[in-house]
C-alpha cells in the first residue's frame, strides 16, 4: 500500500507577531467602524506568529498583480527546491524515482506550472506526470494526498511527490475592508511543504481509504474575486460553522472502512481557525488535545493554506511518530465547501523504493 512519508516544511524569515498585527490594524484602519470587532476576531485566532516572504513594509504595498505574481514565481523557485530535496531524503528516494509531481498552490499563478521548471532543473525524469492543483484552496493539501494515493493504488510500485507552496501575504488587498478580510489579514501565513507518497515501503501513514465531500450550496462561502489587482479573498461569516455538516461525512467514511471516527489514534486536520478545531472536536466526539498538531501549526505559523496538513503531519513525525498500526485520519477543508479525507495506519517498512 502507498505510504505518506515525513513532510519537509519551510517558512520564510520575516516574522510578524499577533501584537504587531493588531497594531497595524489599528493604524491602517483607524477609522473603520467595525475595527473593535476585527481586532477581537484576530485576537481570538490564537495565531501568535506568522511568517511572510517580504518585510511587512513591502507586504502592505500593492504594486499591482503583475509585480506580485513575479514575486510569487521568484520566491517559489528560490524556496521549493530545498524543501523538495529534504522530503526526498526523508523518504529515501531520488528525484529519478518520482513518477508524478502534484503541485498545490492558490496564492499565485504560473503556466506552465512550477512542475515543468522542477523537472527541467531538479533531476526529475522527463516522463514524470504533472498534476497542478490551484482552485481547492486550503483543501488542496488533502486533495494532493488523495490523488497521490489513487495514483499509487493504480501503479503500486510508483512514487508521487507532493509540493504545497503558499504565499498568502501576496494576496493582501488594502482596499478590501470587510470584517472577514480584516480577519484573514491576521490569520494567514506563508509556507512551503513537500512530502513523498511511496508505492511500496517507507515509514509514515499507510494510506488505506480516501474520500471527498462538498457541503451543498456553499460554493460562494470561500472564494476569490479575480480583479485587475489580483486575487480578492472572500470569506462568508457562516464558514466557521461548517464542521457540523462536515463531521458526519468524516464519520461515514470511517464507518465504511470499519472504523469509529471518534476512536482513532491520531488526527491531522486542516487548522482553518480555532473554531474549526473546537467544533470538529465537539461533533466528532474527540478530546480537544487530539488536534494538538494542527493547533501548534495555527499558533506558530497561522493558516498556511494547503500546507497546513503537511506541517501538522510533520509535527507527528517530530513527536517520534506513533505506534505500529495506529489508525488515523487526515482531512483538509476549503472552497466548495470541500472536505478531502484520508484514512490510514502507521507503518514502518524498510523495503527500498
């Protein structure tokens, strides 16, 4: 069976703290009629620090979509290779062993995808399959795991590489003054993550089942408005309440696999915000501490979009993994409202790739 190996994660060097974020909101939006509400919502995220690819002075400027996207391309090419090389080393495979690259990003645009550049510059084979995922937002990390699982199920000796590259700070729009936008300015961070799914062998989560679910009639709750100035993030105030309809989908997938979603050994969950985790804990019937890896990502890095699930999984590895055959769930949530869900058990198999 396919095994999701240890992710490698990197965050930029520019740090912004919660207090700095609040001070900026007070100075930039001093006359906003709902400033107090926005400050309270930002404070309640529990995000202590975030990392961004440019100094805050540059982040607050808007030189235009063309220049911002040029920064996205340059930063992607500068930061992705080291993370990918580390993920390959951790999985004990070479670039030439990879049969498919899944590249996930919703914060910039390139055509051809960064996958073509990686194949040409990093030693991947010229017949490596390319799967860019751009429009699933924060659910993209979970979707990448699931598509890699599907591929390795179809081709049992194949290996897939996942790359999630998110520079949310490049989507800052100074003219967007809705409370949801002000909240997002204090919630999202930047990060790059990568992981290998090995068709055979490897240490990590042996992927056993996956599924998708969309909450009906919620496609405009998380969205981009595409304008001359770039991507304008739109967040409906009802989004934090979506765990009530999503939890049954998680339970149903686990039940179909013969598992109880409330009695698993580990959970790797997208940390969209503290209420997402609190509500999922409530509706799944699991202790809040079960989501400690996701909470740690949110606290230290903020919401790094599709990279969250890979960073949360990296923290499980850093805690020395878990016991053999321990059962777990990985889930990402994003626009749609979409859930991408994986089930698997911990395995350590020394066979070569």
